[in-house]
C-alpha cells in the first residue's frame, strides 16, 4: 500500500488550506499599515476585516452542498482561482469601497475551501483515521498565520503592503492548478492508488453513506444540530481574537514594534500547529482503545474549552511579557484540541451529509468571526481595557464545554435506510437518534499489510 490518502492531504489539501489562511491573515497583519497609509478609521478597518467573515458565512451552506453534489475537485479549483485573483487585484484601489468589495468576494470564494476539504477527507479516510486526517488539514489551516505574521511584516517593511497581496495571490493560483491535476473525487479512480488502499478506504466507510436530498431541512429540526453549531460559535470567539486582533493587541496594548509583533504573533500559531497533531493522535488512540466515538471526542473537547478560556483570561491579566506569550500559546493550543474533535465529530454526525454538516458548522464559525472581533472592539472602546474584552469572550467560550455534554458524536444525526431511502433522524433510523454506537461505527477497520 502506498498510503496515497496521506499524500493527498499533505501535498494537496493542506497546502490549499494553508494559502487560504495565508491570504486571510495577511489583511489582519497589514491592517495597521493600510489603515495609516490610506487614512481609514478603526470602524472602516473593522468593516473591511469583518466583511470577509459575513461573506464566508453566507457561502458555507451552498458550498457544502456543491462539494457533495459536484465533488471537491472542481469546486475547490474554481473557488481557489477566484480568491487568488481577488488577492492580486486588492492593491489596485485605495478607496474604502474597493477594499471592502475585494474582501467581500474573497470571503465568498474561500467559503468553499473547508467544506470541500471535509468532504474530500470523508471520502478518502476511513472513520478510524479521521482525527489524524483532520489534524493534518488543520495544520495547514494554522500554518498560514505562523508564516503570514513574520513574512507579511517583513515584506511590508522591505517592499510595501502591495507586494504581499501579489505574492500570496500568485501562490494560490499555482496550488489550485496542482490540486486540479492531482486529486480525484473517487479514490478508486485515482491513477496512482493501489487496489489494497482503495479496498481499505471503501471498507472504512460506514454503510448507507449515500447522499440524498432533504438532509438540511431534517437536520434543522434536530436539537443537536443547533447545539453543534452554537458550540463552534463559542469556540471561534476565542480563535477570532488570534485571527483578527492579536497583532493590534500586541502593538497597542503591549507596546511591541511592528518587527517584534511579527515574530511574537506567530508563536501562538506554532503552538496550535503542534497541538492539532497531538490532538489527532490522542483522539484516534482513544477511539482504538475504547471503540467509542463518544470517549474519543467529548472529553477532549470539554477539557479544551475550559483550558482555552481560562488561559486567555489569565493572559490578559499577566504583567510579564513572557507569561503573556506562554498563556496565549496555551489558550490557542487548547483551541486546537477542540478543533480536531469538532471536525472529526462533524463527519461522525453528518456521515453522507458531511458537506452540509461542515457548512453549517462553518456558518456559526464565520458569524463568530464577525461578532467576536466587533464585540471585543466595542468592549475595549467602552472600557478602555483590552483585558475586559478578552474576559468577555473567554467567559462566553467556556460555556461551550457544557454544550459538548449534549453533542453525542457517536449518534449520527441522520441515517439512510437500506436501499438509499430518505434520511431519518437518529443513529439507527430511530426517531430520536438515541441508538448506541457499535464498534463498526467507531471505525475499527484493519489496514492490510503493505
């Protein structure tokens, strides 16, 4: 077996996700420079930063359905081309309306990245490997800001902020083309896959995973569908601080220079990058040891929520810069643990409707990426304290730990009856979704020897 599935995620999926976050983080890092050069107010700059997430949210559900129906290959190629072109044209104008419009289209185009990636992972990975597969994908997501903060700051200092957008956009066009030529929606149709690996992937897919219409409307009537979305909203409240305001916080509240900020701002992203690999290994080992999706996902998520919230609040109160950095890193690393199990659980809950589930989850995340930064900015404006704003989002996010007690990822939201009938609520075609998982559900599939 040549393990083509791991090459797909490492060299195709993760790099595209990496360049997406590279593009997204570039504006946040460049925001102080762009704001000063173009004379934008903090409200205008906040609107430019957050409109991306509104567009990203609106595009989630259509993108998820498109990936399910038409395949990740074409959807991701088309949207990556569009978002890369929007990066390139962003510096063409200097007016608020131009920057606002470019970020609007960028967010809409990038809304397809994660849903398409989740659908691709679901098709290429058996259930027992999905936590590690999601960890690799999340690593690409978090690698972007690690590189973006120092690289963007260095490029701005030496070449100006325009060069950042030209370079990142060109990289996106290149990776989109590589994706088109290197990926196939059906693993068995890939010219480089072995029969042993194709059989292994097929054997690890839960039975009845056939997409049928009507899944969204049925899901909307289920309480756990809403709970799962809200818990992700609360998680992203903390993540949005790192995505949007961390560079500004370090410069304005902690007094760092642009160059120093570029280095320090990347450290929490390094922490979360490492954390997702650890979390993926822990979750999959728990799954293998217990045979229970519940025990492989829920305790990890609960602990991650609690630690991330407490560490963020502690960072806002710390005086020594070393303590601030350490606590920020701990908080974001804990977010990484939750992210791994969230996206593994999205596939556990969604099964053939993983695109809908991932789209729904990302809608809430995108809304949080709008509400979180704006709420923090409002609290800072009213109180004059960054610590107060960080306390508010940390306290709200801690509630996510409670919600996870009701998620029950071991019970699929919808099941498809034999013969590809209509989806029904529940884990085993039961009316309430209270059926118990089996070890087959947990993804215990034996991989054949090489």
